[in-house]
């Protein structure tokens, strides 16, 4: 192979096993002995025809389209991509514009196959790399959840475009690095002066959603309106989810109403929001309206509907919608059964809830047993609470919720000796309950609190305000409800 050829295609960097030498005629027949993808895609058929006619690879007009087709048809076209890669390695053709595009397409193929090692070998061997080449590699590393490596590649990039920033911001959000995502958005827009596009705003709004910063979310929505971005796709869903997560259902519904062409994801988002915030009637009315408009619900939509029935105590309606879902051919998952069990438990049908949980083909797991245990606590059923607690402890031995919920059930029933025994078990097994977290947004900042929190900079003023409220409540004739727990 000539020294001027694409070094990514050298045997040392190709990522392919060495092949025994064979003639060009043999290579024409063997390397391109086509399977379904070759015969079924126009670009691959054109590539094969030009190749069999003896046209050099760098002059084959179907080379890049064929590799793009391989990337699109994965995983069924993986072997075809490897065959074209092998031909490129053997050809020794000089680098060209098409060579850069072909190499980038190969990186994309290996990235989508999850073979980052091979993708990196091809990328590192490219004599010329475009920003698109960098972005393809960056996207693959982000999808592999290696954010540290992705950041290194991002910093190393000689040139970045909006796609580069979007890829990292979306990756940060997807893996819970929401503050880093917001900081990166600020750097992109303020320091580098780049204008966000719709994809940027999806990532940014999603980060704001997870942080619960409603004020910043509204500012983002205002920017979207001024730029006249479409809300018909993922951006509309992100904004609705942001408002529902922040508890602003009025804003969520106005945003939903402004979407010109609503899809099932947007309907599902607003239905789920009303369900979670205690408006089951509105959620079910929207579900009915959605179906009347001819939009087919999916499994996630039915989760939102079942959740609405659970919060509203609508047992008969819940089972009606569950049966409707199954009649539409939508497979019921453990999450759907969990909603039914939660529905029964909240409504006080504890025996029926236990019977359904015990009849499931697999162990219901932490969430469902926790839901049942909480229902037993709410309805004061100590006997069933003990059964649920044992199931929960078996499913998650180191999880503190089973012991805490059972302790609370004993306390409500006045069974202090049983409460002491449960607390001693927690100490014996070294089980710790994670403290609950509350937060509030004020002037664009999110303030977080845990029980008996003394770390906030204004904790003295906060506790003084609580004492003042307590005095006001007592003076107004309200007696605080207390539950005295015995010393253990």
C-alpha cells in the first residue's frame, strides 16, 4: 500500500483480522458475495455493480452512499460494511475527499455497532478529519456512557460546531450531570457566542427540568418562542415535561395547547403531569380526547392513565383501561401491574393487591412491595405490613425503606416493642435510611433541605420562622399532632 494511502485502512489499524492474499478476481467474488442487504438496498447494489465492472474504489460514486446505507441498515449490514472496509484496506487508493467521507462513515458504522475500539482505530488512522468525523466519534463515546473520555475528545477537538456542544450537553443530561449541562450551555452561548438550535434547547430544558428551576425554564421557553422553534417534536415534549416536573400544570397545558401538531409523546406528557399532580379527571378527559382525534396511545400513555386512576381511587376505571390496553395489543409490563397494585392498595383492597402481586410471573421487586407496605401503613394493617416488609427485605436486604415503613406502622398501632425490635434490626444490619430531600426555587436559585437540616446559610432564620408559625397556629386554636416515640 502506498504511503499516501489512507493510513486508517492499513492492516495495523483496520481492526480486521489478516486475510490470506487472493487475486483481484477472487476479491471481486468473495469479498462482495452479497447477502440480503446488498440485494435489498439501491446504494449497495450500485456499489457492487461499479466494483464488479472494475472501477477503482476512489472513483466508485456509490462508495460513500453504500457505507451510509450500511450504517442505516445495522446490524443486518454489519458484514457488508466490514467487506467494504477490507476492500479499502487492500486497495491502497490515495486519500481524497471521498476517502474522508468513507472513513467517517466507517467510524459511524462501528460506533453504532458498539465497537468503539474499531471506531477509534479508524478515526486515529484518518490523515484528515473533519468536524463531522469528530462529532461521530464523540457521539459514540457519549452513547457508551464514558463521559470522561467524551469530555477529553470534546476538549481535543480543533473545531467545534453546535452539534458538538449538543452532543455533550445531551450526554450530561442523560447521565444526571445536569449542573454541568447548564454550565456548558452558558459557556456555549455566552463565551463562544453560538446560537442554540432546537436540539440544544431540548438538552438545556431537560437539564432545567431535572433541577426544578421554573424561572429559568420559562426564560428558555421565551427564547424558543422568539426563535420560532417548532414544538411539534422533542422540544415540545421537553417543555411540557419541564413544567409538569416543576408543578406548573397551567404552564404545561398552555404549552401543550400551543403545539400545532401533537403526537402521542406530547399527549402522554400532559396526561402524566395531570395524573401526578392530583387531577385524575383532567388526565382521563385528555386521554379520551386523544383517542377521539385518532392518536393511538402506547404503553407509556397507559402508565400515565393507570397512575391517574390510582391517585383518584378509580378502581373500576383502572381495570377497564388495563383491559383496553391489552385488547389493543399493547404488552403489559411490570410497571403496569405495579400501577394496578398501587391502585388496589391505595383504595384499601389490600388482600386483592397482595394476591395480584403474588401471582406475577416474576418477583415484583422494590417499588411494588414498597407501595404495598405504604398502603398497609396508611390503612393500619399490621399483619399484612409485616408480610410486605419481609418481601421487601428479601428483595432489597440493605434498603432502609422496609424497616422505616414497618416502624411507622407499628408506631401508628402503638406496638412499641415491635417498633424497638425493628429499629434494633436496622442497627444490627447496618441499614441506613436515606434522608428525604425537599427543595424550593427562589430568585433563580434552588434551595435544598433535609430533615433537621442545619447546613443552610439562613437556617437560624428558617427555624425562627417555623417557631413563629407554630405560635400563630396555637393562638388560632390549632393543636399540633405529635407522635411520641419511645427511646430505643
